[in-house]
């Protein structure tokens, strides 16, 4: 996740209101864009954020290595990067990392929207706290059960099991994806080593 702005890629003057576009227009214009950013749709507005970079891809790899050793993986559950997920009729998000069960994956491949049960967002210094909190609440309203906010700069992970229940993981503290994936656990310093 990164600095979200409600703007088209073209620069608009500050006096001009952002353009409202339909979800269909958004999907047509922003689904396959390869410019180093990811785009999300929020109530008709396009939010431009940073895509996962090469350094941040290690978080996906570490989680994948741990997931492979769990029953959830043996049962067909997988993590994916930046995949579309409707969190409401007016919001389409692309979480940095998301976990889906085998059943959810089958439904996704049949073009049925699924809400991930476990989400990881990589937070950059340019992210605004208010935007992070709004999206966190949105995720839980949609049915997400566990959200990790990874802060690479401060080497910590905030593990949420609701918008109000958070465990802060640093150093030797264990970050868990329970209850979604009971044995997906990572020592915080391993994520940042």
C-alpha cells in the first residue's frame, strides 16, 4: 500500500475535482497498466498507490515459504499478489498480498469475486494514517479476518484481528495469521533480515 490519491494519472489543477469513473471504465483503463503503480477504485475515484517493489517482494517469498509447510497449503490455499478484490459494490482493492482458500480460488477462476481472509499491506513512509485506517476498516467490513501492516522502515508488523485488536510485532515477536491460517507464523526479524 502506498500514498493513495484520488486522481487520474494526468495532473489535474487543484481547483478541478477528480473525475468520477465507472468500475467498467476503471477495469478497462487500469487493469493491465504497467507503470510501476497499482490502481484501486473507490466510489468512482481512482487511487494510485505504489506496487510492490523488488525489495518488498521478499515479504511474499517469506510468507510463501511458511505457507507451504501448513495444512492450509496442503488443502489448496494460496497467497497471491495484487489481485483484484471487490470489498463492496463501490470499492475494488488490490491488496499487496492476499490469502484465498482452495474453494475461493475455484470461485475466483469462475469469475466470482472473493474476499481474502488474510491480507498483507506493505506500508510506505508516504502513506497517510487516515487512509490506512479507512482501508483497514473497509477490509474487516468486507469479511477479512486478519490484516498485517508491514512497516519496512521501522521493521515492525501490526497484526490486526479486528480494527481494534492489534498485536505489534518487532524483533523476536511472532506474527501470526491465526485464526485464518493457524500455523502461518513468522518471527518479525525474519521478515526484515
